């Protein structure tokens, strides 16, 4: 995968439909709360009255941002030349913008243009001060016309607090603007400021839409049309890293103009990190780009941010399609992105497949595309790549979702749905104020599944045990306070059993998927050692016989070995004890505390078995059904060779598989009280 080439290709497609400046337009940082509306105001420099006012509020829309050219803030060390600012950046409009903008006009060949003369008229009117040094200058505070104050004796800016201090009274920037427009409705948020000049004739000139401003911004951002090759000497031609063409104006300096938190930053960081292996000149020779590719990279980044940005495991992700035929169909690649979002955020694989089937009928050939995933974090000033998953054929993506759907249909009595989204829901991820701490292992699982890399089955067993351990500890609290990715809120108020069932059955499905994809480092069982039980069921009561036969069928479908089957039946006995404890008002089911979810050695399994026997006697639950379960445990587990025993996490997993199987099932020997208890522990609302 060549990231800059894909970005430039997308940008070339975008630039055919948009003007050059659209690649610079930013989204507002402001995120409205319920009931809030975003408004913009004009900051008017009135040459007729020779004062400065904020006026004429208007609702903010995406179209407005493009019409008035909202580019955000210039880089901190750069000249502050962008005119339209968010309210949080009012300090720039009250200080250095006017000086820096005036300097930039003069330094870039616009000294005699209309806009330069307008700025100088504003200066002569005493509304602003400018100098010959970047970062200096400010508006004349005494020309701010406040409705209730005839003259301002003291006004200053506190940049740290983002406030204006008027005669000792502090006003946050938005509150300061409200003094001018007399709007006390706090739901109408003033979030954007648009400077304009009202000249002596009363004409209102919006600076950010003036042609001189547009030309200056293009020049500062290298968005002017590039020179043709015949206009320059051959010695000035160099090879562009992206398009591999011999062109003029090829330089690595363009990369300094890229956003510090966009996808192009990933390319810059990767190549800059290789710089120690090159001399500076050799680095510039290898990774320089031409002006055309620079502009396409800007446009591509803009479109990717708008259209191909998603969420995977609650982390930001760029989801980039690549055509195997070298051409893009915008409609198709947008659809691909929507499908990926569905797969990673919807736990029902069948819904994904239904959508894909509808697209196939619409003549969308998925086989012609691959997918690339960049999972990252950004604070707005930098970008950190958490993981990259490259070169995933769309057909493999569909195969994975199809396998999930088939596996769920085979386990429909115990598992309602599963997809790629579920993988994130069953691996415990701890959260801190800085973000998700253990997210790397979820992303590694995704990479293995999507790219066909091997997974150690012991890793999956350890994740399952940890999920049970962390999840049940959280559910024992009055309110879960971490590991939110596992959807613990659905399993509070005594519904822990359904959490156990979801975790175990989901991992069984995940094991099946990994086997089908041939990505386990070893098969679950080298040989299907399970065989059939030698214990006859012919003479058992009909309900017990039916229940045991269903269990054996389930174990055969899951390809459990003899030892796994033995542990499974021990788990079913634990559930019988837990149910008996529940109707005795032991709502927390103390028998579960006997299970060490961090892992159990073989001797600890035997000790657990002895505890279960004791509890069955204590609660008078040595019924015919319990004795049948016990005989199955003895048959499968009692004659194991020492080297056949599982490791500590496998022991826990297969014990809990038996427990999970029984959750929601009506045992043949249920008493009336136990049936009522099962109804009381009704299935929780499904997670979305």
C-alpha cells in the first residue's frame, strides 16, 4: 500500500468537483449540546462612525463555513493571516491578525491591492495599529462601541482565561460579544466571528471573501496553478515521490503545510523518522513532492476526513478503499466505507450480509477493491497511529462476516448475534482519562482476523478468563466504573449469568471462526478425542435423557475433547448449585466465588469438584439429573493422563462453558421455586 498515492488519487477525484480553497476549510470545534444552536456574528470596522462593533447574528451551517472560508487558526508559530475565527480564538482578532495580515499582503506582492489599501484606511481611522514585525499590533480597544458604556477606561485581554477584562469585570469571550448584540439566550451559542469593513460609502466588505484575500491564501498554501514543464529549464526538474513524474517545483518543504493531525501527517512522520538514515539532501531527493501532488494530497485529506473517517473499537480510524483496477468510483467507495462501519459497529452479521446482497443486485463488484485501516488518536496538534491493517480484500471481509452469520445460526439456542463488532465487546479494555489502555490487543485480534495472521489459542483462553474475572468484579459493585466496552450496564441487578453466557458463547464462536479461517496456531484439539459416552441414556427419565442428548450434541458440534467435556459437565453442576443458592436468597451465588477466574490448576479443579458435591448434598440437589451430570464428569475427566490436562485458563473456560450452557435452560429436575427464579432472572435487554 502506498498511502500518499491513495490519498492523492482520492484528492484528484475530489478536486474535479471542488475549488482549491475547499481543501483548507475546517469543521468547527464547537459541539452543540441538546437544544443549542450555533451562531456567527460580524466583527464590523465602521469607517463612517469610526468604531468597532459585533453585530448581525446568523445561524451557522456547513455551507456558511465554505462561503466565508473558515480555515481555523494558523499554526502557532506562523503569521496569523486567517480572518474568520471561532469565538475561543477572539484574542487573535483583537491583537495580531491585522498586523500579520497586512505584512503578508506586502511581502507576497499585494502591497498595492485594494485590500491592502482598505486595511491602511482602517489604520488611519485609528481602529487598528500595525507594525513591521510579526505578532505585534492590536485593535484600538477604546473604539469598541458598547451600548451601555460611553467610554472604556480600562480594557485588556487574558489569553489564559480566554476572557476580556473591562474595568475589572471579567467576561468570557462569548459573554463579551453578547454585550454588543443583547442576546441573553444561552442556547444561542456565539461560536464564529467574521470580520468585515464598512467603508465611508456604507458598502460592507467581508474580508475573507475578497478576491485579494483568496489569492493571498492560495499563495501562502501553495494552491496556485503549477508551472508547466516547458516554462522551466530542464535542470530545475526533479522526480516527484508520489506521481513519479519529472516536474518543476518539487520539494519536501510542501509537507510543512499539512495539518498536524490529518492523514498526511502519517506519511510525513513515517518518512521523517527515516531521515537519520539519509543526509538531508538525500532525504529531500527521495521524498519531495510536486505542487500538483501537494494540492491533491490536501484535497484527498479533506475528503478522507469527511467521508472515510470512522470508528473501530471506539478509536478514530481512516478506512481507505483501493481499487485493484487503478480507478475509483466515488459512489462505490463511499458504500464500502458504510459497510465497514456497519461491520465494526453492528453486532448482527446478517444485517451486513443483507446490505451487501442488495448492492450485488445493484451491480457493485466488490471483488475490485481492497481496504486499508489506520487506527489512530489525535489531540488536534499531533497524531499517533495505534495500528495499521493493510491490503484486506473486500471479498475476505465479506467471507468473515458470512462465517460469523453461519456460526451464529448453528449456535442460535445460545447466541443471538455476532460480528466483528462483538470482538471488541468481549476483550476487557480498561479506561483512564487518557483513553483506552489495553486497546492494542483488540486491534491485534482484528489484524489477525482480517489479514490472516496466526493467533495463539492460549491467548484467547486468557482473554476469556480475564473478561469473566474483570466483568464479574465490576458487576459486584453498586455501579460498574470501568471496562465499559463489555456492555456491563445490561447485566446489573442480578443478571450476571447472562453476562457469563454471552462471553463464553461469543468466544466459542470466535474459536470456530478462527478454525474456519485457519488462523489458530494449533487446532483446538489435535485429534477429536471426544468420542461418544459409554454411559447409556436408554434407562434415564425421558426429560433427563432429552437434556443429556442435547448437551452431547452441543459438545460434538463444538468438537470438545474428553477433558473439555468433563469440565463442561462440572460447570453444569455448578449451575445447579448456583440456582439452589439463588432460591435460598443467596443472590450473589457464593459457589461462583470458588472459581478462580485468573486460572485454575488441575488440583484446584478437583477441590472445586469436592465443593460442588458438598453443596449438592447441602441443598438436597442430588437428583437423578445431577447424578447423571456427575457420572458424565467422572467418565470424561476421571481417567485423564497427566499430560492431557489443560492449562489454567482452559480449565476455567471449559468449566464456565457448562455453566453458560445451562443459563436460560430449564433443567429436568427444576423445582417450582427454581422455575420462578429463572423467570426472575429474565434475559436483559439486548445491546445495540
